[in-house]
C-alpha cells in the first residue's frame, strides 16, 4: 500500500516554500502582475529554481538534478497552488523535464532545466489528456513548419519540445519560432500560440513515449496543485466567515453555510489522499495509471467547487477584481481541463479497471 | 514490554501452552484474556499489557496463523467498541474486573440504551428517569434503536437523575441488567422487513448504585467516550479496492453487459472513483494513527461512507432493471448482524438509508465538523441554561 503521509523532510520543504511565497508572492502582487507585459514572476522562479534547487527535484543527481521524487515535487506544487504562483514550475520542472527523462539523447538540456538556468515547455496543448491524440508540426527538408496552440508558459520558455510528423520530439530554441500570447482564462498560467516557419530543431528521441510520460506525470501531480487551490479556498472562506458579521452574528454560525464548508472540508480531505496516492505511485512506479486517473477524476470538481464556494460565500467582495478569490477560481477551472478533464480520466479508468462502456 | 518481537514471542508461548486444536473455544478465549493478549493496549490484569494499540496486529497475525478461534467481534461490536472503552475510562476497579472479561470473550453481549423517541439528535434531552432509593436507582422510561437488546446480558444506559438542572448536567450513566424483570424488549421492524433493532421499555428497573459509571450528574461527559468510539467503529473498516458496496455493482457490470446503458456507465465510474478515494482516505487515516499523528479526518469518514453507500446501492437497484423491481425477502426476522453482502441489491438500498441516521445523523455530523474541525461558531442556543423540566417537548 502506498505511503499517503508526509515525511518530516517533506513538511520541512513545505515550510520553506511557504515562507518564500509568503514573502514574495502575495495576492496583491500577483493581481498587479497578471495584466502587465510580464505576467510570469521570473524573480520568484529564480529563488525557487536557483536558490532552493527545486527545478531539479525529478532529475537524478548524476544528471544534474536533486535526485528527489514526485512526492517532494507534489508538496512544492501544493504550495504553489495555494499561492497561485505565476511560475513555470509544473510546465518546466515537471512536464518538460519528464519528457526529457524519457528521451535517450537529452544532452545538456536536462541539466540546464534542472538547474533552472533555462525554462522548457512541452509544445503540446495544455488540455491534452495523457493518452489523447496531440498535434504535430511538419518536418520538411530538415526544418519544422506549423502552428501549435494552447502551449502553457511558452512565453517564458527558452526552449520548446516540439513533436513532429516524423514521430520525433525536437528541441527548438524559443528564438527560432514566433510565440504569441493567447488571452487566457487563467492569467497566472498563460497560454501561447507557436508558429514554426522553417525552424531548426535537434531530435531528442521518439515523441510518443516522451509525451505520454510527461502528460501522465503532469496529470498526477496537478492533483497536488488542485489540492493547494482547494485548501486555500476553504481556509480563506472559513476565516472570512468567522470574521464577517450580519444579522448581529458571525455568518459562519449559520448552519446553511457551515454545512457547505464542512462538505468542502470532507472533499479536500479526500483529495489529499488521492493526490498523495498519485504522487506516491509515480514515485514507486506501482499502479501508476489507475492512481493518476483516480486522482484526476476526483480532483477537478473538488477544486472548482471549493473555489466557487469561496466566491459565493465571500459575497460581493468575492466578485471584485481586487480580492484574490478569482485567481483561484480561474486556476481551478483551467486545471479542470489541463492534462485531460475528469471525464476523460474516467473514460481511461473504464479501460484500466474493466468497467467498459455499453 | 512494548516491542513487537517480545509480543510475538509471548503469543507463541501462549499458543504452545494452549494449542487451539486441543482447547475448547471459551477456555481458549478466557486464557487469552488472562494472558493479556485480548487487547494489548488495555492494562495488565484487564486483558492487556499496556502496550501500544498498534501492536495488536502482531498478536492477531500470530493467532490467525495458528488457526486460533476469535471472539466473533462483529457479534459483540457494541460491547467491544463502546461499552469497553467507557468502562475502562470511567469504571471502578470492581466494575472493570467484573465486566471486561466476559464482555471480551463474548460470554456476555452488551447493548446500548441511549436514544429515545423524544431524544434522537438532541440526545441530551432524554427523559428516562432514574430515581435514587437507598442503595439503588429505579429507572422508568423508553429507549429505541437498540440493536442486540434481545441478545444482551448488559446495557449501557443514560438516564435523567436531576430534572431541575440544564439538560446536559442532570444525566447519569449506568450499567443496566437486561434480565431485570422491569426490562421489556420488543422488536422494531424496519423498512427492510427485518427487525435488527428493538424498542426497550423500562418499568421500575432496579440498578444497584455499584453499577453507576462515573459520578451522578456526569453521565453526559461519560457518554461522549461511548459516542466518539461508536463513530470510529462505524467509519473505520479497512477495505481492499472494490471492497465496499461498489464491489457487487462492478461485478454485475462486468458479468452482464446486457444491463449496461450510457447513463449508468457515467454514474458508475463517478461512484467507483469516489469509493476508491474514500478507501484511500480511510487508509491515510489509519497510517496517521499508526504513526501516532491522529488527525481530524476521522470525523468525516462516516459521513462519506453513508452517502456513498446510499448512492451506490441506489444505482445497483437501477442497474438490475426488471430484477430491481423484485425484493429477496420481506420476512420479519431478528438478525444478529447487519449483512450487506448476503442479501440482494434492494436490501442494500433500503438498509443503507439508515447509514446517515444511526450513530449521529449526517446533519449533526456536519455541524460537528464545522464547529470542532473548522472552528466555526455554534448556532445560538435557547436550551443551554434552562432546567430540563422547563424545556419544550
């Protein structure tokens, strides 16, 4: 049975990340940043990646990383989710890194991503489920041609990992392509369109296994980010309802509201078990497909509901741009599509556990 | 004496001295109790060794491997899960020595006389009276939802001993002799057709003061021990994947493709995921307990299982189509155990309706989560400082 708890080291890691985010990623700062020309917080990224060495958790030490596991990475993502931090951690340190780990010839790229010196992005639409079809570009006369959309954090990527129609995965320098930001629902993880017009790339290996592995790890660890989003939503709402008085009493005392928060708490407790299980399965390699599909089938509706409840129970203030609840709502809703919807993961489960459709 | 190896050695020595094959079941169980291997976390002399609770698994594994008989814990769940921890915490030495051994061996079955027709969620409003007469208390009143009352030798009972103080303060906790001539047990038939529970009428029942548990007037506090253990017992079963109610549904789905529809498929997958996640939450809770870091998560387990059992069994009846219109057996029986798996889908559906009522309604449990876990304020109360006799009823 998988280990569903947090170790002391994992709790220490959480505390360190939370301290950093408390000091350098407050909600007002994020809200101010998301509409600027630089929605990503690259100075925070530098502290996480360079200062704390967190970009290399999944990479073995002899390949330039920290040699940690998905369990620690998941703890980092819980905290980043709580803060809705606009950093390319999931996309570069998890998804692009996992793709490179699946390739026979990643060269120095793996180490440069692990150190945080460079940021990578897998050029597959964020909505793509681990086993779904993905778009490719054309390989013609040794150069790449085509357009890919919905690529998360591509705007800050130094290198793109691009699947081509010859079945290969290519490393393409960001300077060799045109990256155009798309107006995104979640401004803290913005999408971009990439146009390749004869760009040169270096073949890393086969795209299919690399993309599958990357998306599966992304989906499994996304559940921990969703847990962070749900936790923040619940905690903030409880705090607000203890404080906010109407009808001469704290509104948190009204049973109609208490029951909704208790329900949200129950779901968050369940989500923690599912997310830990997925992180542990990715670490041990046992029962990974089912663990990831279960976590993703469960996580999205829970995180979305927690954020929606937070908005409703904050009343009018929750509807304002100034209050951070919308950051969490938008992240939760975008996450419910990222790496496959809950429904897509349930369909996957139907095959995995032999509960087939009519 | 808290170490697993030492405990394993002791169990092996015990088995050598009392080979299961050559020892009568009752003698074996009594000897096991006397050897401190019944519940190792209990004190020495009371069936235990004062060891950590988690080490019980070491003993159980050795005994099971040797083919030793157990005390049929499902039959005596109320005694083991509710009466025993309360007696251990609040009983006198005489009470512990008198009651715990036959309770654990199953020679004496226990039941719980708490709920009343007028006191369900508001249990502290109970009206069964106990009046002191010399060295005895004389009890009159009516209790309800009492499982095993028709089998029980003893009951844990809470009764009103002081109507002139607010309701939580005027209650006393007793051990009631179910063979007293003033105790009348009547089966209470449920929507399933059977009578798993009873109504118990108490008329002039005499309880010696020596069978009082805790101080007079302190019964509400004593009862909290019982109730907290009840919820742990209800929510805390360990399950393999598909081990709960989802199991029979998944089996039917696989074996009978003709019953499948798209709508049922979507709902089945959703519930399968929820059942699996609930199982993981239970597993995580157990890991926390083993690691000595109990969290508040336990408060929610019963809530989750109640809703899941109801939704899954409801889906199962629907999945069966034409057969879902039938019912296996409406005969009035008095079963010793609740057996979800031995009956058809219709039974499971109807019996699961009780899961969100027994052991605290889901609505009350949501209040408990909101107030004790999340720290939200309680609703304003009009009954707190009013003497029980002046409350509306």
